[in-house]
């Protein structure tokens, strides 16, 4: 742990608060903002915890073997009903261990805590142990979810919000526990930044923004934005805008990435309502069995109100249980017990397909 603390101080200038007055064992629920969050959370606690981690890390070869040896992670399949993950988490808790979970299940891409499933509160009640809520602040600007490479340097901190004993939790209803979790973990990075601007300095600050922002606000075309340095340009109409060290946009009718993203979400909802098809020129579709990927299709990828297609393979949207993203480019989902991973060519944003699917699901 001293090496981890030194790394976080040197790389990020991370400031953390120690967790005190902890129960015998507990569940830690944290918001999820960077790839480094397990380390950011762990340094606040005096002993090892079992972290819930995405299935894709099992395919990291030697790196996963090291992670498994050190952390013994609990594997979760994103884009599925995580029953097995819950069962394994409860097993380790009842054996006296403590478990850390990123309650949103995914990283935030727009700086705001993602929705948390009510079933999280049910699991906490069922566990019969303590609960520690933990919030990381500033991480979104240090390492945005949409950024492929590199980090910025600026204020980032983390610490426990509240420690709940098992007696307190027992006296609370599931809904009261859920409301407490949502309130404790909520973070709006842009609201905080607008109220008290702080610089986040680094190289190529806008690099990767097209992973999130795939629609040009000037010409309305999709998949035409490309980033370089601190700028993003539309290859279709020539629109150019910048992202500065205060995480503010210049050159578009949106002050922040979140405002741009909110407009884009509304645009996707309108397209779904109109029955428009979203497509990109190339993607690969693979099944994941025993943590091994086997390609089953490759070619044009599209989604409409009825079907997700990759080349000549068609999957009815109604058969998809759920969808999730890992990393910046991989979309995962399950269909009748089969787990799939979808990878478009890197110049195409996978977010458009997740947003499209979520609109259909909400309908």
C-alpha cells in the first residue's frame, strides 16, 4: 500500500480521507469516475477489500493473473442481471470479508453520477453488515471516461461520506437505504466546476471526445467529429471547437461537455421515435465463453427499432437483456444466456448504440 499511496500522490496529487470508526466488516459503495478508482478507494481503508470488477479484465492475460493474486476480484458481467455477482459478494461478506462495489456499474462519461439500481439497496439490507459510502471528486476532469490516453493534473480527492452500522441499516427501509446511497454518491462535476473553477492541465485535453460526442451540432451528421490536441473538428462541415483546461467548450452553443451530451441524448431520442437507423461501416461481434472471445460476425453494424445487425447476423432488440460499456469502445450484452461483445472500428463511437438501445428500452 505505501507504493500505491506514493503513486497516487505523484501521478495525480490525490488527497484522501481515512475511513474511521469502521464496523467489523462492511460494503463500500463508491461512485465511478476513473480507471484508477479501485486504488483511489482502497487507500482510505486499513485492510484489503474484495472489489467487484468487469469480466473483461479476465482477458488481460498476465496482468489479470497478478490482479487476481493480489485482489481476488469478484467478476461481474456488464449488460446482464448480475445475480452470480451478488451471490459471491454475499458469500465473502458472510465469511467475514468486506466488499467494494462501484454502485453505478459503469463509469460516468459526462461527469454526473449514473443511475444506481434499487436492487443495490436490497443487497445491502440482505448482507447484514455495515455500509460505507465513498465519493470521489475531481476525477472526471483528471481522467474523463471518453479519453483514450493520458491524464490531466488538477484537484482530485476522495473519502467516506458516511459510515452506517448494521443496526442503523436494519432500522431503515430498503427505500431509505436506496435514497441514502443515491444522495451520498451523487456528484455533478460540472456543477462543482462552474461554481468554483479549477484548472486541469495536461496534453491533448480534447483527445477522445468523439468517443462521447458523435453528432455535429452544426450539420447534424453523425460520426464526423475527430479530435486532435485541444480541438474537435467536423470532417463534414468544418465546424471546430476547443476544450480548455477548465473543461469548458468554445466554438459550439454548449458551455460544457455535459450540455452537449444532454442535447445529443435528446437528438437520439427523437431519431428513435422517428424510426431512424443508426449504422457504422465496420464492427466485430464476438461471443464470450469461459472468458474467451470468439468472433461470430464482422461488417456493417446497425440498429433500428427492431434489430441489431452486424454483417448478416441479426439479433432482435427485444431479446437483449441489457447493455453496458467497458473501456471506451466495447459494448457488451446478453441474449438468452449468450454473452456478446461488440467492437466497432475506433473512429466510431459505441455510445450511439448504447443510447439508442436505452431509448428503446425506456419505451
